[in-house]
C-alpha cells in the first residue's frame, strides 16, 4: 500500500458521514485534509476536531467560481493537492411523473456534474503531483430502483465518467478510482428511511439489497482503497458480484416492483398534495443545503 503521510487530500461533502469520516481517518495517517462543501459550520467543526492538519472551505460543487476559489485557497494553504475525493452528493425521493422538477434536476447537477467540475478544477494540481482521484458512486449505479431515477442515473454517470477519465490521464501518472457503497448509515440514508412513502418502499427491498451497513464498514474499505489508489472500491465486496451480473438486474427489479409500486405511487401523490412537491422530495441536511 501507498501512504498518505504528508499528502494533501481534498474532500467534497465533508461536513458529515463518509466525507467527514474519511477526513478524520486520513488525517490520523498524517494527511493534510481540505474540507470543501456547502455546510460551512459543520465542516469547521470537523476541521476543529481534526486539528491544524485540517481546514474547511465553503463551496458549492455546482459553482465553477466557488470551486476555483476554494481550490486556489487549498493550494495556497497546503502547497498543492495530491488526492481528490469527490464525495458531495444529495438525493431526492419521488417518482418521475410527480417528483418536484427542480429537486430532481438538482441531484443530477450535484451528484454528476459536481464530480466533473470538482475533478476539472483540481486536475492540474493532481497531475502536477501524479496523484489520485476518487469519485463516490453507489450501488444505485448498478441496481436501478423505482423512486431513485435521478440518483441512479447520476451515479451510473459517475462510474462511466470515471472509467473514461482513467484512460485519459493514465499517461500523466494520475490514477482514478470509483467507489460503489451500498446503503450506509448516514444522514442521507436515515432521512430517506424516514420518508413516509419511500422509506416503506426501501424497507421492502429483499436481502442484502435492502440492508444498511454501519458507517465504519464504508470507511474501512474506502480508506484501504485510497491507500492502494484503487481502481474500484465495492462496499461491501458483494456489490462487485452484482456488477458482474448487472445485465440481468433490471427485469428482477421490475418484477419486484409490480406489487409495491402502485400503492407507493398513490401514496406519493397524496404526500405531495399534503406537503408540496418540494418538501416531499428533499432528504437529508445536504439536500436541504443544496436546494435552498
């Protein structure tokens, strides 16, 4: 394994969950960590917990100017960038025919275009140090569940984008990885589980597909992947088996949805009528910050 001692690691979406956890773990291994995202107060708390090897910058990953400014600040403060972890992501809940349109599109903008913008802005610095880029995709890139069309599309796009980018920058000494976590106990997942309609829909997912894992399971494998500059990280490893048979998964998902989606579809329309389309769609602190 390589190490991160003395390396500068820029992490987006580092206010909580996977981003904050990775920042703390990599800092404990001697890395200097730059926390970049929208939730400025929460990121500052994470940086304060870590100590002088961490510093936070407020930036929206969909805002070119803000990303450029934050990246320049990181380089000025730490002297360069070795590793970038594009972790910022949000989710909404809703079916395509009724979900709030702006909330639906914001997921694509943050979860897919945010990765592209983060990598594009930081790439010159990573090339300079022959570093590593890691994009956080999802199990949703492999299994496309109803009610998650935007999230699945964005995360599948992240995987495809990373695969293309890897081939483009290999000759420059840069490695590119993509991670596929399943359901991890984070604010985003807990918020989705609490949704009056889609929480019940997710609870009906069979076996491993519906299982939620502790945060440490993801952090263990992601940390190991960063140290190895891994090409692919599956969290847990059985996600890689699903990837190998992904061509067979859509008909299976459709079959399971036949008995559960009709009632959920009606309930979603009732929820929208009661709370409004936007409120019914938003999940998690990050989602609220991104759609303010």
